[in-house]
């Protein structure tokens, strides 16, 4: 490429709008994006967290602090012997790796798609159990410094749910977790071959459609590509 060819590329962009106006024009987020955490509840309202502290133990950033406490016999918080009496996440340190989600034995902690934080006070960046536990409808509790968009509370930690509970690919497509307040039993991700076929079909439709054989990945002889 000659030194003038670069100017041609630049001049060809004149008049084209390539800037997304934030926050009015937020881009859609991937289903597996790791965002702000929530502590889920069972469909009967009981909290899923049992205060086992595995999430804190596995966290590489040491941003989670948990202390368990015995459930009061007359008004238990969770169905287990203990519950997360203290639960804090420091978002000044969190790297959103989702290891806490993988480590949780009860699917208590998951990550939403909400990633628009605007802290003006360092104390606001430390979320406590009060902010993290979902409300009586099973929805996250929005904070004044968060900018939520519709749907960001859905499909929490989808990539983990795809292979729950052991991370093995043989579990893809199987539902192996309990229902959640407000959502019921969340759907599992489809097996990879179905996802690939669906994606291929969408691409083909965008360029003029595809035959049934192509959508199923079969050639004229009935074999797979």
C-alpha cells in the first residue's frame, strides 16, 4: 500500500457515522458477558447462599468476603444449616472472572450483564448482602450509580450454566440447577452442534437463505461436512 492509499481510506469515511452515542445507543451485550453479581433465591423465597465461603476462597482477586451464620430455627434464611450472614464484593478489585460462580455449590451467585458503574464514593464500590440479594420478584436491586438496560438481568452466567455442574462438555444442554425466584428453571444452552447450525442458518438467511440440507450441515450424499 502506498503512502497516499491511507488518505483514501480516511477520506472514504467522511460523512459516515461510526460513533455510538453512549448511553442512548448502548450496544447489545453478549449473552455470556460477565457483569455485576446477584445472590439468587429459590422459587419459595429462600436464599440460595449457604455461607460456605467457597466463592471467597477461589477468588483470585480476593475481592469477596463471606461469613456464614447458623440459620435461626424459627425463621431460617436458607434451606441449609447456615446462610451468608455477611457477603461483600469489592468491585474496585473484581476482575469478573466468574470463578466464584463456578465454585458455588448451590448456584447462589451469578453475574448479570450490567457493567455500567459510576462510583463517586469508594464505599459504593463495596456491595453488601443488602445490594446483592435479589428482591421479592427475583430481580436485581438497582443502585443509583448503575445504568441498567432492559434484559441485563436475564441469562445470568450463561456460559457456566451451559456446562453445569462440573464444567465438562458432556453436560451441555442438561439442566442441573434449581429454579430461581422470578425466573423459574432457566434454560440450558443448546449443544454446540445445534448452536453452530443455528448460527450458520442465520448467516445464510442474511445472504439469501440456505437449503434445509445446508442448515443441518449435510451434503447431497447425506453426510456431514
